[in-house]
C-alpha cells in the first residue's frame, strides 16, 4: 500500500474545517484551565476507563489505555523487540531498509537527521515502532524523511502511537500492515505550568495549527485530528485500516 489517496474523495478545504473545530475545542480548554486552575496542559478523562491495548479493537470501540510500556497490541509481532529504547535508535536490517525505534525525545530530530544523512547505504525505507514522544522533533524529523525521499513501513503486530504517526506520514510511500497498530491522542504543547491560562491555550493553538499544517503538507487529511483532540493523553485512539485509507495514510483498496 502507498500513500497516494484519491484526491477526489478528500473533503474540500479540510484545514479550514478542522481549524474551526479546534477553535471551539480550545475555548472549552480555556474555560477548564481558568475555572479549574489546572496545573499543566493535561486534560481530564471523562467516562469509564478504556480497555487495555491487549483487547481487540473494533469499529466504535477504538480507545485503549495508553500504557505501551505495560501493554502491547493484541496481534503478536513477527519478532519480540523487547523493551524499546528511551530515545530513537536507527539500525540497518537489510540493504537500504532500516529500523527506527524507540521513544521520540528532545534533540532526536537533529541527531537522527545526521545519522540518516551519514548512513551508507542511505536509507530508502524506515520500519517504525515507537510509543511517541516529542511532537516538535517528530515534525522536524518527518520533514527530513520526506526531503530525502524515504518510504515508511509498519509490520504486523508493531505499533506507532502519539507523535509517531507524524513520522509515518512523512514517507514518500507508506506500507502499513493491516495488523499494525497506529494510534493518536491529545498532545502536550508546553511544559511551563506557571503560565497564565490564556498563554497555555495559545500554546495549544499554536501547536495544533503546526501539526495540521504538517499533515496537509504530507498529503494527510487533517480531519484525522478529530480523533486525537477527543482522546485524552492517558488513552490512545487506534485507527482502523479503513480510517488509515480515508485520511490518506494508505492507498484506497482496489
């Protein structure tokens, strides 16, 4: 499967539609921050707890607790990666195919960009597995991946959560096994808990606008963010294969 979605099926002006939805959503955040005197930008989770990642995902039942250090998707991978590194690691697997695995931490964009450019042979495909991490580094590294013409891939039973889908989106082609697990949720945009609520909301707005602009650049429908915005940080929304196709991560089935 590749990344080229049927352009005629994509909604008209999706960025404007999503930005309007985000504005309404963020006004609610502002009220919560002010009335509740919240510490930091993490939003509360409402309703019953989500099931664990070890339980199968079905249409309409796609939220799972976000504990990739404890739980893995129900589908068993072809290999056991063990404990993933606490920062991104690039390893060659076969020829021009490399693995990019681990948590995305601050500084990984510059470090991994240098490694990719210095690799011999130069990577043509990156197999991804990551619980996510730094959004800014994911966006910056994703732009390097796209500029270098590198494809991205996900294998059966492996996962790409939180900020990792931005790396996945960067591939010039994207090969995603139907039994791979791709998930999104709300992000943290800022760490200073002493900022006034108005500045905290501004931080969220700026971060979400940057993410949606990036997705549009990569040919992904920014409406995928509706699932991220409605899923608290301690949960993950697992995208079904048909949703990966709908939002442009994969090519429409023939």
